[in-house]
């Protein structure tokens, strides 16, 4: 048997044709951050809850931190292409037990982000139908409509999702840019740079402000997850990730500054209590009615885009873990026609349906804001908590990987940048822990303040124990951990 034949015989399923280029991948990364949702919902909430004026500067600071993180992360992506990116990187850099623990944390975190967004989507779509057409439809029915669309796209070709997301993201940018232009034109207190001053950010509420703002970047790391589906795995994920971080950081910083200018620096914190109504109310006063309606519709599709993006990430994690035998091998099944990870996609859809059903039952007869203050707020902040922890682990994993396999790269890429990023992300993770009660909207210590983070941390610990079990009882499977199912490479 030849070497090439042996490799073919021992390699587990792959995700098929390489369809994605840099532009498509950039759109998929940005879609996960939902630009219109971040500006209309995230930035306003950040101003209102934290009382910090320097929100624009927080995006600049975090953008720089994540660009430094991306130096080592994307360098590793050139040598390790695996649909379970964080999982594979931690396994290759910090050891297989840590990798499996990271995989379970990633699954919980990405599922929490994805399913939590259904709460905001259901509310936003229900409110739009009521105001525009007079149709009173429960939030959970609207959420199920989104769930069906996401499920259908999830089992189709990845480039179909990329095209849909590209159109949605482009329209989102248009709405926000129009808002920014009018905000700068109105400028009741002039074009002040007060919100960009360090003294406006580094105050008592800086930890909470950074914790809110980091959620706007969640999804940027997904570029490496598509490493098996891009046209050029050596360059496409790296370029797309760096471009996406730069665009997200600059765009959100500029839009948050424009909001402060448009409302006036002395009034923006108080006015932001209106939430998305601040942005759409402003647009209603300065643009035609049809444009406001379009903006509200795009707010909904912005959430849909994020749902699709995170669904794709979860389904690929399940595929990667099934392919290597860490989870049931059936999860590695792909559609023969679309090459999508069909069983991973269906599993994520099933889990989302169960959680939506639970919250729909729990919310019966509750206030109309129930899906936002519970499903959306609880789960998305839990997801961000887990993903920041994973990024910190991955930074140190990059150091471990390049210590053993330098690939001729310099110290900046293999040691200095990942070390700086790792230390900074650990500090940021600490601020999230310290401010978690604020992020989920509770006052003082609460059961939710420790229960929700535990939903992320405990599976990580169980993943470590599962790894030790695999090592003792199923060494062949353990040998494949982090290797993409390549038996030959695992034996080396």
C-alpha cells in the first residue's frame, strides 16, 4: 500500500470542497458580531448600565488586544487546520486533556451564544410585526421561524450561508453609517473627542465597560474554524481574521463616538436607557419612514445572521469531535451533496429547540421583555465568559505549540505576542467574573452570578476527566485528539 493510499484509508471524513475566499470569510466573521445589533443594542446598553463615557475607546483598546492575540493564533492556523479550532489548538499546545476540556467549554459557550440570541430575535421580530402590521405573535413563535431558517441553511453548502450573510452584513453597515453621518451632523455639543479620552474610560466602571464591549467581538475567532473549507488554508483564515478584527474595532469605536456626539456627551448615558429605541428614534427624526422600517427589519436580520454564524461554528465543533471519536462518531457525518456537517447541524438545532421550549413554557404569562432579560442576557453573557477563557488558554497553547514546532517563526509571533495577549485576556476574564452580576442584570450577589459561569467551568472539568478515561480505556481514540482524525499523523 502506498503512502498516499494509506493516508486516504486512514483519514476520517472531511468537510469537502474548499469554497470560501477572504471576502466570504470576513463576512461570516463579522456576521457573528451582528454590527447593527451591537450599535443599537450593545453600545446603548454599555453606556446605560456602566455609566462610562469612554465606550468608544474601549473598542480601540480591545481591538488592539485581539490583534495581538491574532498574531500567534492565526500563525498557528497556518499549520493546524481543524474545524474545532480552540479545541485543536489547546490540545496541540497544552496537552490532550486540556484540549478536550476546552472542547467541552467551547461547545457550551458557543451554544449559549447561539441559543441566547433567539431571545432577542423573537422579541425583535414580534415587536416589528406588531408595530408594522398589527400582528400579535408570541416571541417564541417568531424564534421558531428563525430556528427553521437557520436549520435549513445549516445543512446546505457553506458558501450559501456566506452569500446570505454577506448581503445582510452589507445592509447593516449601510444603516449604521447613515445613523453615524446624521449623528455627526446634529452634534448638539459639537464634535468633541471627550469620549475618546483615557480619563473617560479608565474610571470605576472600566471593568464592566470592557466586559460589555468584548461581547461585540465574539465570533472573530471563528475564521480558523473554517480552515478546512477555505480556498487557501495557509493564508485565508489569517487574512480574514486580521481584517475582521480591524473592521470591527474601528467601526464600533467610530459608531459609539458618533452616538456620543449625536446625543451630546453630557446626555448620551442618560438617553441610552432607551436601548435600540435611541438609534431608531433618532433615525425616525432624520430619515424617511421607509428607511426606519428597513432599519428595524435589518435589526432582525442582523440577529438572524449571528444565529447562522454561531450555528455553523457549533456544528463544525461537533463534527470535529465526532471525527476524532471524542464524541459519537455519527456527528462526523456530512451531506454528500452539500458537504455540510449534517448531523452536527441537526444536533445543534435539536438542542436549541429544547432550550427554546423550556423558556417558552417558563415565560408564559410573563412580561413582554422576558426573553431579553432571561434567555438573551443570561446565555449570551455566559457564552462570552467561556469564550474569553478559551482565548486566554489558546494564547498559552500557541506558546506551547511553537516551542515544540517553531516552523522558523520569530519570537514576536511564537512567544511575545501570545504571552502579552494571554496575560491581558486573563485580566479581562477576571473583570468579567467580578462584574458578572452587572452583566446579567442582577443587583449584588445572586445564585445566577455563580450558576451561569459554573455551566461553563464544570463541563471543562468533566472534559478533563473524560480525557483521562479515554487515555486509559481507548488509547487509539486518545491518540487522534487534536489531529483532525488523521491516524497516520497520530502514530508519528
